[in-house]
């Protein structure tokens, strides 16, 4: 049995209310790494989502940030990020989200990114378009990078990573109007789908970070691939590029130029 998009939106909103209920309270912040945090709110939101999905769909597989992969039928898979932007959340910066995606037979067919701080629900179902609080949304129409506000993030272990994204950041900063780092990959992609931002790229992330956002961008008229232009951007090691078709192609060119320069160095 499959969920409905209304069901996915409902449980995302419930998880968002859980996050909001912890604001101003002791979060019991723990370090998974020096720059990667987890809080009581992460665990409470995720436990609610897992328990609720398990009750309704006991045979579905679940991929969750804190719990990992929970056994189930591979035909039905969920990707759960109960609090994307934990660092922002722990510091009181209202830029965080709940991200939920459902895949049927290996293809993401439903995605929801909820911003509980702004009461904004970004949602999409394959072939049905993308919506922000039930209003249709579409990627921006810019054709030149110089007109674009791009967004990205950096690996949590960036100082130990051979691909820390800083070189890409430098090159895009020189060609785009500007580049932002907001701290929530799910919201980065949701904002790109809504046309607030014009292009997103990132590496060193996980499938639960970008599964929902990828569907949002595609259903909003954009293109999402890995750094090499391949459609299966959820395959490890994950790299993601999302934008309208014209800007997406240009972003792939810039990433290829950077790779070529690095290989010659």
C-alpha cells in the first residue's frame, strides 16, 4: 500500500510541531562530529515519524538520519531527515526543516519539505507539479549565471575531505551574482524549486538530505543530476546539481572546468 501526499504532508507538519515545541528548552546538544550536532528535538521528531510510518505501513523500508536503514520491502522506501539544519536550530537561527520523501520501486514519487518556523510546506508528487502551501511553484527563468543567486553547503568533515567544495564555491562566486550558504540542504532545494534561489549544488551529503528536494525541483520545471549530469543523484557518493535547464547546464560546465583544473594541478 502507498501513502497519499496529504498523509506525507500531515506527518511532516506534526514533526514540525514537535521541533517547535522544543524551542527555548534544554536540547541536550550532542556532537556527532565537531560541526555535526544532534539534539533531543532531532530524536523526538524522527521517532514520531518512524513510529507513525511503521504503524501505517509496517512493511516499508525506512532510511532515517539518526536510526539508519530500517528493514522493509525495498519496493517501498522512505527517506527521513527529522531536522535538516540542526546547527541553525541549536543556535536559534530559524532556517531548518523536516524533509520526507517516499520512493516506489526505486523512484522518488512524493516529497515534502516543511519549514515550521515560517509555516511553509513545499510538496510534490511525481507528474503532478510542485507546490508551496498549495500554490503552484516554478523554478526561476534566468539564463545567465551573472543574474543568479546560487546556494550550496559544505561537508561536515570538510577539513578532512579531499572535495571540500571550497574551490567550486570560489569559481561560482566569480561567475554568479552571489552564492549563499543557508545551512539546510532541503530548504536550499525547496527555495530553488520555488524560484527564490536559482541553482543549488553540493557534495558530501546523504540521500535523506536531498531526496525530497530533488523531486520538488524536477516537478517545478527544473533539472536535478549529479555533478556529471547523471539522473541518479542519490547513488553514493552523492553529488547534486539542481536548477532550471539552462542554468543547470552552465553549472555542470563550471564544475567540469574546476575538475579539469584540479587534474592539471
